[in-house]
C-alpha cells in the first residue's frame, strides 16, 4: 500500500472528507492526486496529513509499519506522564521525560510530538534555560505556511515563548517583532482563536511600544484593544494590562486617573487577577507620591501588603514585596529618615540579586533612581550622579527608553547645583584673597 492509499484508508476510517483533511494547507485537488498516486507528496504534506489524522508520520511513509496495542498504550502513557508533569509545574521532570521520549519521537503522532515539544520549551523557559528553549522552538519549522488549527495554535505558542525569551534577555525589539508576527498570522489565516488570547498579545505589543517610547503606537494598540473588547463584550487580563499601563501616562487629571484605577481594581478582583490588582496599587502609589499625599500613601501601602497575600506565585509575592520596600524607602526619604530608607532599599536590592531576569530590571532601575533621589536630598551629589549613571546604563541596555526622561531631568538639576556650588567656592576663595 502506497503513501496515498494509506492516507485515503485512514481518512475514510476516521470519517473525514478530502476537504477536511486538506484544510487550509493545500487544495482538495492536490490531496486527491496524492491519494490516487499521481504525485509524490512533499514532506510538508505528509506532516500535515499525519497531524490531521493523528498518526505518526512514519506510519504513512513506511510500508508495513504497524502500531500494535502494546506500543500505542506505551506511547500514550509516556505522553500523559509528560503532560501531567507540565500541568503540575514539575518542569525538571517534564524536561527529563522529554529527553527520554525524544528517542521515540518518530513513533508519536505529529500533534502529540508538537505538544510535547511545546511543554518542554515552556519548561526550559521556566527553568531559565533559554538556549535549550530556543533550540526546541527552532526545531519546529513553521515557515508562515497555512496549516491546520491545532498546528497553528502550537506554532503561535512557540512564537510566544520566543518573544518571552527575548523579553527576559532585554531584547525588546526582537520580542516586539515576535508579538507582531503572532498578530500577523492570526489576521492572515483568520483563525478563530479565543479573544482573550488575542487581546493579551495586543496588550503586550502596547507595553513593548511603551518601553520603546513610541507613544503613537501605544495609543493605536490601546484603541484596538478597546474596540475588540467592546465588540466581544469581555473583560480579560490583557484588557486590564492595557488600561493600567495606558492610564498611568495618559494626559488626564489626577482625580480622573484615580477614578479609573478604582474601576480597574474592581474588574481585576472580579476575575481574581491579584497580580493586576497589585500593579494597580503600585501605579496608584506612584501617583500619590507625585501628589505628595503621604497619608493616603500609607493607607495604600497597607492595602498593597494585603493584596500581596492573595497572590499564589511565590516569585511574584517576592517581587511585590520588593516594590513595597522600595515605596516605604521613598516615604522614609520624604521624612529625611535616611538610615531606615537605606535599609528598605537594601531589602529590595536583595531580591534583585537573587532574581536577575528581565522583568526585575524595571525594579532595579527604580531602586537606582530612588537611591539617587535620597543622596540628592542629602546633598551627596557625586553618589547621586553615580546611581543615575547606573540607572541610565541599565535603561539603555535593556531598551527601557521610557525611563530615560526622568533620569535626565534629575541629572540636569543636580549638575546645575554642582556648578552653582563650584561657582560659590571660587567666589569665596576670591573674597579670602
């Protein structure tokens, strides 16, 4: 039995039409010619048919190949072991199983093999083994070709992992390009994906443009998310991310911002997004510092502490505790209590020394900047300028261009003071002489 005959036999057994099997990968006529043995199928066509028919590719191309019940049960067992390890966040075990299963890769159906590769990719990412994660991503060649929905979704997830790797390594433009490629594929192939998935991706595009200080694109993607949300009448984590980030820098009054954050807080609690609630409180506290409402800041710090206790992820709990320490340090600096302020800053920095991935870089820059403010208030200008240089270097290295304006502003003010002090010293020397 040839390849075409095997494909036809399994297709009929699974009660699929030629149109169903061809999907968007190729035409019905092309499949018909394959099944009749008129043309030799490409490797891509074989992979696609194997994916759609949920059989190993070798089963289609190797004459006499069989999968007896014992082999099928063994493969299914290994597949479930790896799936359970991933679902239980046991990433070391997931990777261990994948390495063992990898030798049997040709025996698994394309669909299952791609799923296992995705789990392994995400596990390597969670373990911060980015090179191994990227290696697996590159091992699955998507090449922008039209494929079945299952394969398309896995391909998008792999591109998402790639974006997250670039993000954690501070390569924001590459991370953005991956996210834009995801949106392009969704539009190009018109797949009916969950709307929350698409909104989440668009919100990250907005955030990355914000980091790169492209305000026009930030506004454009914010508007697209609003339009998509209203059309589908949904509240998603991506929507809340988009609105929280946008309103922080929006050209609206302080009261209007606080009012909108109150609404966002309610929406985030409604869907149990406690990570987003914590971010909202951080944004509110920053606004209150600008307004110099220190009593309300104390209240919000207590509330932020309560919110942190609701977060399940240990790493996020430590992250927001570090920000809590940073805000308390900032408050102590306002009251000229520098020793306490320095101790609190050190608490935040201890977290940074243990966690050096990209999401903590913003916290690191904020710690540098707060240190600069503290030393500026103490009139220790050399130390202040040193921390500003560190903040500037980190901002440029990791592409956080939106952090630079406030750094340059404070540096200009300090240099102005230093120059004035230098002039006063010269005048004093002249008077003495």
